[in-house]
């Protein structure tokens, strides 16, 4: 085997290792994290930051999951999908919302990142938890589970579970609608927006010709479509 082939194979192995165990690319598909993350932002996700509950966790400087962390995780209702939200409630805590204001263990939470677009008129969304009025889009299993975990108007978060919400609080399908994120579902934490492109065309053409045109347009208009002020921006 020639040296060039060995070098190429070594590069491929390293790249596979990095993609598998260290970082993962992720694209923002919805407005639920505006204005922190926008549709068209492409992220690199640190998959090692929280560890994996293995033997190596005692040797590496892993972080604990904290309130305010933005995380990427397997959507509990359909684990094939990846979601990105912000951690609001930690295991063992008691959470409630009153007129859009979050309280944890009875104390208000400072949330400078939150984006509100609508007045407080949605009783389920804005004053949570409510066990007397189901909401549109509410997962049925979560509705039954939630009713068992509400005490004195507060939702008790189980061990190894996290309550997450989008920063675009009025337009986010999050833990209010489908439940907790189990610890094992968490993939990692976004590091950086490595590229950001204007939300110019959300529809993916179904025909080959349409897809080729779509790709050609993106390539030929790369500089115009790129949001340079967001590219290489750290995520926090």
C-alpha cells in the first residue's frame, strides 16, 4: 500500500471518528429557537461535553447539564428526529409558568434569551401546567403522564429527565406539548454556527430537475445567500 493511500485512509478514519464521537453537523429547521438560532443556521454540535455515563466520564472534564444550556437531542416521540431546545427544568425541580413567566421551585427564572411574539392569551401555553384544558397538538401519552406529576400547580420533573423549551416561546413545540427529554436522548451542545444561509426557499423540489436547479441556485448565489454576520458565531 502506497504512502498516499495510507495517508488518505488515515484521514478518513480520523474523520469518521470525529463525526461519530466528537462533533455532529445539525441544521436549524424551524423558528422555535429565534432569535438565538434561525432557520438556515448550520451548527457543529459537541457530542462529548456531557459524557455518556460510562467509565471514561470520571477521567474526562465533562460538564453537568445546566439550566439555560442549549441542547440537541433525539425527539422522544420520534427518536429518528433531532430537536434543539433550551434546558429550563432539571431533574427533581418543580416548574410552572404564570402569564409566560417561568418559576422553578417557586422562584422566577431570568430568561433574557426569550422571544415573545403574541400576547398572553393561550391558557395552556402561557400558564403551564394546566390539567383542566388539553391543548391543540398535545401528545396523548404526555397528557396522561403530566396529570400524575402536577402537585400544587407545579410540574415535578423526574430523575434523569429534563424540561426544555424554545426561545421563541410562543411558537415552539416543546416539553409543554410532548414531555420530558430523557438523559439518554441528549446528543450534545451546539458549539458554533459554521454557516448561515438566508431562509430563501424552504421547499425541497420533488423532481430531479427541480433538485438540480435548487442546488445550482444555491451554489451560484452562495455569497448573496450567506448571512456573514452569523457565520462562525458561537452558540450560547
